[in-house]
């Protein structure tokens, strides 16, 4: 009986494993069919006709995460298609209010997006042609960082206004994020203000008097007061100085408990120190459309605050988290991201609501 043609193949000395085979670079295993009878000859053919594998798409090291923005893990483009100018528009995109609107951005619970909301709304309104002042009342100074303001220890700002009675105009700084955006920075020195204010007469209204003096001499459309995650004297000063409250609510259960405690504090401040204070805006943040919990929390918030809750929700976005590390808001860091578009829409709602109240 005749034998078939012999095929010469180079075999390793140890286990008889072929050397000339095509290896999949992803898993380090020969890319061959499960049928192994004709495997040596098939492997040689694959090796001869193999092509270089395509270059993998850019992805940072670490576990894969869900995408919430389009092309979330791609490198930030140097020249995005959709651009947000840092210069104030000649004609305002958003309607200006008849009188300055002073918002306190507060929530007793930390990590709900207070500072992120304050800086991005302030930048969005300023990029829309309005004049905006942001006062950083958090000793961590995260709002100052996000708006590109250096605030090392000893930086004059909120501490001098509250403790020394310095005018706000003496310490405000222009933010590079927008031409119409000014910032009263905060340094770590502000951490001692809670104790130092205890012995001062009328300690709850120190910021209110300074802000009223500033507004009487300067034209401002919006003022945002970024508060620390507590209900101490710094937050109380902000509640007394403001006329409107903006509450960012994370779409998780614990955030609802923080709101109930904040509402009790608001009632006390409104009855004793600032009768004109009112809750006008609730913004849902860190919304994850994949979870049923986020939708349930959003529905419950809208039931409690049907008129105050904005239609726009802020999604979880890697771009929003990355922007402060570059000293920017998400509006200028990645203008075409979902977070940027959402904050622009929220700013439009806030400005439109103010224009309706004016009419």
C-alpha cells in the first residue's frame, strides 16, 4: 500500500511542538482549528499567509469601564469639531436677569457634584456672554482649581473677606475659562474660619454685607457660592448671603437623606436670618441610565420638587472627572462630551427661568 506525500516541518526538540506557526498576539496561543489531524500542514499555510494584526485601539491600562460619552477613552482631541470660545460672546447667548441672581450651591452630603456643578454652570453662563462671580467657600479650594486659579496657602481671598472685612473687589481674580468669569479664591487657611467666626459679632452675615457692597458697585448677572460639604458657619454665611438655592442631588439613595437634613437647616435660616431665601433649582447629577436605582431616585426627586427640578440631568462622565486635573471645566476641556453638552443645557434652563421671572 502506497504512502502519501511526506511533509517536512521543523519541530522543536522538547515536546514536538511546531516552531513555524501563526500565534494570536492577544492570547499567545496558535490560531488553528480544533481539528488537529492536518494541523502541521495547515499551520504552515497559516504562517505563510499571515498578515500583521491591526493595531489595537487606544485604551488606557486598567479594567474596561462603561462608556457614557462618545469615544470616552480616546485621547482628547487637540482641535475638537465643536469649540467653545473662551472669549465672551459679543451678543449674549443667554438672557440676562434684571437683577443679580445669587445662588448658593449646597448639599450636606459630600461627593454629589456641588463644586462640579458650580464651576461648570458659572463657566457656561460666562461663555454665554453673562457676567459671573464665583465665591469659593470650601477650604479645599477645588472650585478655584477647576477654574485655573492658583491658591497656595496664604492666597488672599475668602478668608480675608470673612475674617478681616476686606472688600471682595480687592481679591477677585479673572478666570482663564471665560472673559466674563471672576473668582474669589479659597486657600487652606479658610479651614480655621469656622472657629475664628464663633467670637465675631453677627458672624452669620459677614459674607452678606461684603457681597451687597460689591454688587452695589459692580455689574454682575450671576453669583455662585460654592459651599463645603457641611452645615457649619461657612455654609450658613452662604445661605444668608444668597437669594436662591441650587441643590445638586446625586442619583443614589444616600443623597436623599442629605437633602432632608439640608431642608431643615434652610427652614431655620429662612425664618431667622434670611427670609428671602428660596429653593429654585434642583439638578440631578451622576445619572447612570443603566441602573434602575437612578431612574427611581430621579422620579422621587421630581415628585418632591416638581417645579424646581431641571429637565436636564448630568450623566456620569469620565471627561467631567478629568477636566479639573488640567485646571479646566469640562466645557473647555472636551466641549463635545456628554457632560459639556448637559451643563450647557442646564445653564440655558437656569438663564431662561430667570428671564421668565423677570417678565
